[in-house]
C-alpha cells in the first residue's frame, strides 16, 4: 500500500518537473521566435494594404448591386410612405406662433 503511495508521489513529482522544463523551454522559444512573429504581422499588414483597394472596389460594386435590388423591392411601398408622410403632416398641423410681449 505504501509502495503505491510512493509511486504516485514520485510520478507526480516527475510530471511537475517535466512540466516546468517544458514551460521554461516554451518561454525561451517564444522569446527567440518573437521577431518572426512581428515579421509575420508586418507581412499580414502589407497584404491587407495590397488587398484594401480590391476590397473597397468589390464592396462598392456589391453595395451598388444589392442596393439597387433593395430599391426595386421597395418601390411598391412608396405610396404607403407618401400616405404616412401626408397623414403625419395633417395630424401635426401648422406650428403655433407664440409671441410674448
């Protein structure tokens, strides 16, 4: 019974030491590879700058196409919009002029 306890504690200590060694190694490698991470960010930024005009062009074309399609579907509702506007103007009435002497 004691042998199992000793074996478990030994395994736990070995795993803790291995975990610390791996954590230290990964920290050192993260610091060593940090310039390459920055270089990757720079290349991604340059790629974004090169792609930005195309994204704007295709976005504008898409907005024009889908905007025109939305306008075509909204044309039948224009009489209702006009009716609502006229009703709102009729209910609102003329503005009252208040003069204080």
